[in-house]
C-alpha cells in the first residue's frame, strides 16, 4: 500500500438507510471501517478466527447475543486468535459503525 497522509476516507453516512448488508470501507490491509445497518445480525454461531482483532465502536451499538450485553460508542475489544465471541446484532434503530484492525497470528513475533 502506498503512503497516505491525512485524508477523508469514503465512509458511508451513518446510520445506513435502505441497506441490509454490512458496508466495509477498507483503509489499509489491516484496517477497515465496518458500517452495519439497523438490526443486522451475524447469525446464531459463535465466531472464532485465526488472527488478532481489535474493534473500536464509533457509533451506534451492538448486542452480544451470548452475553446478552449491549456495547455502544466508545467501547473497545481486543481478541486473540481463536477467542470465542458473538454472535452479534446491531442496534435496531441505528445499526453500528466500528473501526476494525486485524493482524495475522504471527503479529506478536514480529513486534
């Protein structure tokens, strides 16, 4: 990826209207902004993956359906590879917008 000084990424307006799909704005190989429409659900399955994942909620909220807890703007998550989490559902009225950073599982050995 080329160097980028400060710029305004092409992020959709929040909350999303007339959409049933997540919109992912890729900022770099590891970094994206995910915009979830109101009521979007990841399904019923617990989520795991092979990479580190960091999430910062920018707006709206999501509910962890396993924990029955809702997290909103300003909440942060750090997930090690294979950590079980979710499933999730976005706020019924607003949806959710989040900054997501992923790093491959060998990330810590390269630091």
